[in-house]
C-alpha cells in the first residue's frame, strides 16, 4: 500500500464523517481552510508532521482523532505488519453498497439478532454493522477462502475479543445448516481446536449473490421466516460474476419472500447494485 493511499480509500466514508474530505484536502492541496476545520489541540502536532514531513505514523494518529471507525487501527495493523489486502474491499462500489445497506436497515428499525454473513470476505460489512446503531447479538462470517479469516478478524478485532461476538470461519456456504449450525475453529496460534459451538441465525446476509454458483440451491437452504438481506449486480463483464441479474425485478423473482421490506437499486459508476430485504 502506498503510504497515503488510505486517504483516498477513506474518502468514501465522507457521508459518515465529512472531516475525512477535509483531511485529504489538508494533505494533498495544503488547503488552509480545511486544516482549520480539523485541527485540534490533540492532533495539531501530528497534523503538522503529516503535512510538512509526510510522516505516515502521524496519519494514523490524525485519523483516529477525526473518525472512530475500527478501519483505522485495522489498516494501521496491515501497514505495520506488511499484510497484503485486496484493495477492492475499499473500492467505492464496495463501500457505497454497504453504506446503502446499513442506511436501509436503520430506516427499517430491525433487530438482527444472530447474523450469518455468507461469502463474507474480509468482514467489512460486519464492522459497519457493529459501528451502526442497529441491534446485533453476534455475527458469524463464512467464506470459502481461508485467507479471509485473519484479515476479517483484524477489521473486527474489538468484537472478536468480546467473547467472539464476531467470528470468521472458513466454510462453504452450501454446507451450512441455516436452522442450527455447529462449528469448531482450529487456532494456529494455540495449536488447538475450539469446543463445538452451535449458533441459530436470525438473519442471513449475502451481498455477493453474483458470485454464487447454484444460487437456487443455496437460497432453498434458508428456512422460512428468516430475515434475509441480499445484494447482487448487473456487472456481467467479470468472469467471477456467474449469477448477475438484469434488473431489480429479475433479482426479486429469483429470491421469493413471504414479506418484502425493501427492494431497490443503487446506480454506481460501472454497474447497478440491486438489494432485497425481507422475510423468506
């Protein structure tokens, strides 16, 4: 990661914290008015080092004074420990889609209970959900890619430490029991297997439906009356997008629900994102 690429990545969080844009203008444009809007007694020394000396360690300290998101210590961890992360997890399309989801859930005033996040990748959606005002008991993030666990648990470190309110697991979402799922976790650090844990999900989230092979079979595994939150897109050009939809209506027909709470679309630069929320 380039030292100050994070400033560009954090620009997308401007709807949640406008001071991010001021920090970018302070550094890249040396904009005096922006500097005055974000400067405090707490950060003025680090802000000077950031702008005048390109001090990357000051960047983390300044960011932590203007935004309290867990994304800041997570990216500092990646930078300090030279952990490779797919930067697409912070692309504008990825984060705009997740911000949209969180905003709609806030509008619907739902209690999510225990969440199964399917094809959860790096768990950035879990971070945003925990940092929102949406009531959540715990989140289990399942992904078939074993490299996701470490990164997802850095993004969600405070909730991993909180008696595993967040836990990332390497598992094919086709192999999950969505009524009552038992899992164990092998710890490389401690060289031992956890005791068996059983979770009963209240909410199923899958924001990667375009990637799911045999989507109909997966959707059929979800029991009736579960709260389901789904996203896909019409970005057919990518080879890994094997289950895109042409329209929100097309997506809705492939995901029948007994009660639909929301369905809509979000126009992004390269594609349109579709979302449906309801009870199966």
